[in-house]
C-alpha cells in the first residue's frame, strides 16, 4: 500500500508496489497470455488485493502465498508534482521514502514447478528484497527462457526507523548477470556500483559482467536510453552502443507513480510474448504505455490502459 505525499497537496492512499507491473501486464496481454504472479502477500490485505486481481480476468492466483506478515506500507514524499528533478549530470533520487518491513522474499521452491510453463519471467525488485539472490540464481539455472529484471529498489537500504536511502550494492555483479535484459532509472544506475565514474562507463561494466543483452535506463521527462554491446566492424571486439529515445508526453498528466513499472511490464511483454527481436520496437511500445499510465489514477485505473 502506497501513501503518496506531494508538497502541500492532500495525501492519497492507493494500491502500489508490484501491482503496477502485474496489473498492466495482464491488461496488455489479455487474450494472448495468462499472468502468474509469484509473490507473498500479507493476510491483512490478501482479500482486498486478490479480490481486485480477480476482476482483471487473465491472472492466475495459484502462486500468491498468503502470509501472516503484514503487507508493506510505503510513504512517498515527492519534491514536485512531476516527480523529477532538473536535468543534471548525475541525478539523485527525486523523492524521500519510509517503509514498514517488506513482505517475505520469494524462494525458488515457490516457482520451480511453474518454470516449464512460462514464456518469460518479469522480476521487479519493488522492495529490493523480493527474491533472494540464491533463489534468483537457481531460477536462472533452471530456466532457459527470457528474463527481464527491473533493478528498482535493490539499491534502496531501509534503516531501523523506516527511512530509506539509495546505497551501492556490494554484490551487484551477481544480480545484474542473471537477467537477459535489465532496467533501472538513472538514479539507480548512478548509485549501483558505488564507483565515481560516468553513466556510460557504469553501463559498460554492467553489460560486460554477465549474459545481459541490453540495459534500459528510464529518465522521466528526459526519455529513455538503451545500452547494448555490438561487434565493431565485424570483428570479435565489441563496443558499447547507446540509443536515446525522447519522452512521449502524457495525453493528460495526472500522476507519474508507477510509470517505470508499467514500462517494465510493457517491455517484457513485447520480448516474452510477442517475441520481438528488435529491442527498439519494444522500447517504443514501453515508452508509450508508460506515458499513458501517467494519465491514470493509480493501479485501480490500469484496466483503462488499452482504452486510451
């Protein structure tokens, strides 16, 4: 559950977290795929959340585990109504957060029997501890299909008083080497490794550290960038390629919350279900859907995505 605070405006409570990616993926893929959320859900919100998910239609709830642990509550304090900072060389996080304890992480045992049925796996680290690294490595070892991962709050450390701050990730190489494609915003990219180097250099380190084919960096009003490696002049040596895509203005801007999550589900859908070989086409589609999300009122309005 998210509590959104924007300057002096009234605080709003709404469904949040993984539900942005989950519901948008189901809406986008309706009639073409079934979505299997694999997650733990606190018993205090279990009936509320699953009741809403049942209204979507193509979501199989079999792998949602009801736990006695209470559902996480996140307070988001945005610095301005558009949720971004002025363009700078190295962006920092555009909001302050505090959080109750996150729900228990998903273990390999919860998903291993489902793996043979899947076209792909979308991993969105909305709390940063949604899945253990050892479980993720087991999943990767036993799944040869497509995996897209939104790094999201892997870089977010929660302190005892509930406040959260972005911090470098010590074992970042192990995390980024698991998916086929990787996503993060520019703030997360700048903090991930803890190295005081350029964004371009960090992207190069990530793409050379494992099997990840491409890195998508979302930039809010500044658009999106796609980093990938390609062979130079037909030789075995490779070089880093960067493509910048401008933002698509929302038809009627309301709220930017969840835009990165909708981008993730849309990008994943194009690669996993539509099986596009052209990453730029997937990027364009995801950019468009993220823009449309900004003209909606939260998770509850996501079924309208395909109507706009």
